[in-house]
C-alpha cells in the first residue's frame, strides 16, 4: 500500500550527519502507508541544525527525528524540551504542535519496550555494559521502570560519572564475571560489523536464567547474543530497540497506534539485503 504525495502531504524527516545509512525513512514510510496516513519521511544530511529547525517551522513539517551529531545541540533551538529528554540531556524527536516545537526522547522507551516484550523489569537486577549515549538512554528507561541497574564500563571515570548522574551502581569491567543479574544489556558498539567476533562479555558470564539484549543490529545475531543463546538465555536483538523507539515517535506525531510488525519487517528486509 502506498500513499500519494500531494499538496496536503505532511513532511517528516531525520536530521543528522551522516544519514545515508539511516533505516528510518523506509521504516516510517512503510508505517505511514500501512495506516493510510498522508505523510512522507525523508533523510536530510544536516550541518546547520538551527537552520534545520527553522525549516520545520517554515515548511510546517509534522516533526523530525534527530540523530548524531545533533541530539544535544538541537535542544537550545526548540520551544520546549520535555522532562525525560532534559534528564537524558538529548533530544531525538521533534514534534510540531501547531507551530510550537517540542523536543522528546524515545530511545529510553525503545529500550524498555524491547525488554518488556520478553520480561518485566521491575525489581530486576540489570547489568548495562557501556557508558555512552545509548547506555544513558537504556539505564534511564530501566530505572524509571523500577529496575536495579549496575553500569560496567572499561573507562572507570566515565562509567562512575554516569552512575553518579543517574543514581545507579558502577563496577569496573574486570568485575563483570562476578555480577549476578537477570538482564544484561550491551550498550556499546562492540561486536558491530566488521568486528563480528568481538563481545564485551565472556561466554561464561551468561546463564539460562538471564535475558540478554544487544543494541547492535549489524549483525543481527552478535557474538554477545550468540553466546547468550548458547547458554540458554532469552535474547533481544538490536532491531527491537530501534523499531520501538521509532514506533514511539510515530505515535507522538500521528496520535495513532504504530504498526510495529510492519516496521520491524521493513527493517529486517533491508538488513537482509545488505
């Protein structure tokens, strides 16, 4: 099903640099078409984020996704930034509410929904490996849902600083094997193409009572997830977080339920062709 582009079509976009690799246009356009929404989504390589925000106003765009390197710098150009995005220090979604531009962040929702699809997180012990932007989103979302989170990171200073900011525990990487948890998340790029044999955790870390999630989706089955599956863990791949964060954006923009199955199918098809 396709939507005819005409003078009434509402424009959405992703702003970033680079964006040529983005899966968002295909995913969102499939979603718009599936529900019959007269909308189109494009990718724009943006160096001047202030100018891009002005374009939303000038063109009366419905909104935009924001990706690297603009998630922080875009905030000062918006009319409002919601509590979650402000706490995370980053915006990945802009909503045009009758000319008022509101910044939100769906990354934490994407991570939590991906895990909750498999298991509740409240009162669970969770280990998050990494201390970058993705880790911040995962940790913030899990903590909001009542999980007990411990950050593990190679760079002690960075990991300890993030733990203090978010009010969670920190342990150095060498302690990973001694930690007991029910959920483990790789929130680093370790294991991404081309370094597909790498993993941030030894195979001995996993046990059958754990759920393991990886934010990496190239490859879909990372070494981290492969080792976890071999140990009997429930696994959650990187597509799940990506799709669910996109679904939250879609619902904020349209006020309609996102067709999650179709969005995931689109992403899986594209990744299977690359």
